[in-house]
C-alpha cells in the first residue's frame, strides 16, 4: 500500500512538472506573440519609408501607395499629421462626382472609419477633414492601424494615401525653395535678337521656327492655364501692360488655390501672387507680350493667360500643395476659354488626388503638358516624373543645341517623353532660355524641363489658334507630325523637337 501511494505521488509530481513546463512554454509563446504585435504596431521611421520608396523607383518601377501594405501607409500617415486621402467609387474610373452615384459608398466609409477610430458612427465630422467638391475624394484623420487595414479590405476603395507625408522633408533636400529665385540676370547679346516693336527674341525660338510660325498664328483666342507658384505682381508686362506692343485684345487672370498652413483644416489661400519666381518664368516664356520695352517675348504672345498659384514650389510635397494643384486642375477643366494646361511641377511618385484631377481636366478636352523631370542630387535616379508619367498628359523635356540629341544638364528622359525643346546652349556657358524677370525691366534665364514644357504649351496655342475648331487630339497629332522623329517615337526623346512653322501651316 505504501509502495502504491509512493508511485501515485511520483506520477502526480511528474504530471505537475510536465504541466508547469507546458504552462511555462505557453506563457513564453504568448510573450513572444505579444512582443511581435508590439513590433508590428510601431511605425516605420521616415528613413525606412523613404528607403522603400527609393528602392522601388530605382528599379524603374512606379511607386504607388495603393500597392503598399497597411503598415507602410499607416506609418507614413503617423509622420504626416495622420491625414489620409481616400479615393472611393464603384471602380477605378468612378472618380467624377458629376457622373457618379457613390454617395452611399462615401457615407458607409465615413461611418466605418469613425467606428474604427473610436469616435462613434454618428460623429463622422470628428474625423472628416475635407470632401472634394468635384472628385470622389475624402480626407480623414486616422490614428489606428486597424482603420487602414479595414479600409484596404473594404469595397468601394480606389486608393488610400498618406496625404500629409513629406517625402522631400525627410529626404534632406531643401524642399521649401526648390526651383525658386527672384534674382535676375543680364542677357548675353548672343542669346537674343531684337525684333519689332523692340522686344527680345530668345535664341532658341529660331531653332523651332517660332518666329516664322507667327506669320500664321500668334495664339489669339486661346487660353493657356499655367499651374505653378503663381504670377509676379511686380512686373507690369505680366499684369496691367499684358497688352503691350504687338500684343492686344487678350486678358490675364490670376488665382490662388494653395493654402500656406500647417493646419490641415485651414482653407484660406495665400493669394495668386508668385512667392517663388518659378511660376513667373513659366508664364513669361508661354505668353509674355511682344513688347516695345526691350524685354523677352513669349511664344504665344497674343494668347490669354490664366495663372494659378497651386503650389509653394516645384516639388508637390504635402497635403496643401497636392490639394492646391488638384483644385486648380478641376477649376481650369471647367472653363470653356481654357484649351491648354501647362504644369512645370511634379513629384517622383504618383498622387491619387492629382491623378483624378488630371483625368477630370483631360475628359473635358484640355491638352495638358507636364515636365518630364529636372534633376537634383536626390532625383537623378528617377525617370519621367509624375504627372508627366500619366498617359493623360503630354511629357516634355529639354535638350541642348548639340548636333545630335542630348538632354540638358539637369533634364530627365525616357520612354514616356513625348516631345523635346532646345533650351540650353551646348557648352558656351550652358546658357538657357531668356525670360522676363520677377521685377520691372528685369530679365533672367530659365532652364530644365520646366521651360521646355511651357514653351511647348505656347506652340500648341499657336496651332489651336490657327485651327480653333480642332479637338485636343487633332492639335496633339499636328504637333507629332511636325516633330523630328515622326512617325516613329524615340525611346528617350519621344517625337523630338517640334517645328512650329510646320505645325501651324
């Protein structure tokens, strides 16, 4: 009996040891799982986020937030004021409110987001920052990773993007002044000729036969919308004296859609005036008057100009810049007097809100030109930038006046380029295109794919003025037919340099 009791004690002791061992193992596993959860819910650093973006782009793959997992999107949102832009709709093409019945989708999404964010289904105003007037887009404040995870699996989602994330800020580039400058430059006498009634003709205009094209068309009756950093108030030739010399019967209008504020709920713009200098240069090369003041003339010197300050600088970084450009696009898209939109601005990856706005304007018959890209030390690994990379835009880059095609020192090239413009001297000081300066009686030089884009927009205005009943596709086809490589397309330079005279004949 004693032996039996002893054996029972030993068995119970062994079972107890095994059970304790299993409990310890279970607790250990639970602790490991809990530690994994903690790691997963810790946001990636901006450096890790940028590294992923750069890795994708360096492989010549377009980076799109809609291809990213929830944790990546949420991490970027954490570092961007927790602002999420949600593009919704029945399918990818359901972006236009005017032709959509997606209100039920929007209401359902807002209610679910409010629940996931623990504010309650009846308090959607607590998380809603803005709802776009024309596009199926809402901006919401999201703090929980689970909210992003649930949105990615929800029906009616076209894309989710961390709109407040500033790639360039964390990349280390001086984003605040990108492409900006007010200082003028004295023009070299070899870089212009004087034409009646006393204007300066930029040297590269002859390369594209622009002066000869003026015998047929000067852009009269065509509206060019320029979305950039705005237009100077300090040069009368682009304001009250917009009709000067041989320029007459046209108008210039200035608007502002950019909100210069850190607060996402702010809606007060800082006006239409250029506070960078870049926008003034672009409007000048496209439309500056054929003046009698000894200043540079623009390509379409009798075209109407509608200038929008949609951004702070040329890099579309941050919520208010993206929203400002998109709002400018939809506004120009609704105007019957605007035929052409020129955007010498961009980003190295796509932005859903701007993509929607580009498609909105394109569907309304606007011919949209966009800069193929101008390099900095941070973008020289990038091909054609956004939105020039879109099929709905016409991508332009700059080349030198060398005997064979050679991109400008800082210009991008690639298979998505459609046209090129000669805008830089090859050697010989590498001087670029003469333009009006920011202030009265001031001149300047401007280069890169930016000036090439605005120049092409001006040539398109000459064609459209010559054939006012044409569609944008007819105008675009004529530009192609007048270019060097037509009917072929070069793998790096598109259809090449445009012959403006041939285009208007």
